[in-house]
C-alpha cells in the first residue's frame, strides 16, 4: 500500500484551507467553515439535581445539547461523520 502525506515536513505545521475557502473529506461536497452562536465556549455548572442528569439547569442542558448537535452537523458537512 502506498500512502501519501500532506505537509512539507517542517515543524511549523500544516493548515487546510484559508479563510473563506471550502474543504471536505471522503468525497463530500466542500463547505466553508461553519459559524454561529452554538459554537461559543460553554461555561456549565454541573450538579446532580432533582433531574439526576448532572446539569444544574434545563438551560445548561439545552446549551450543551445545541453545541453537541453543532459538532455533529460540522462533522457530517465535512464528510468526517455520516449522518442519517
């Protein structure tokens, strides 16, 4: 098996795409980088409450769920995860 590597071997690293360019993997349609408020860093306080789910509020759970769904949608759009 022959493997091809991306990069030039220097220690600076390798970047895929520039601002505004589209990329994809595994033959998926190339897309630009996603953006949106659901990608903002979360600051969650977790605690086992009456719900027993580990989130201090329903709002914290909703924010976590929205961010998890955004991660899934990004991976599907790039072709790194298959959606149904």
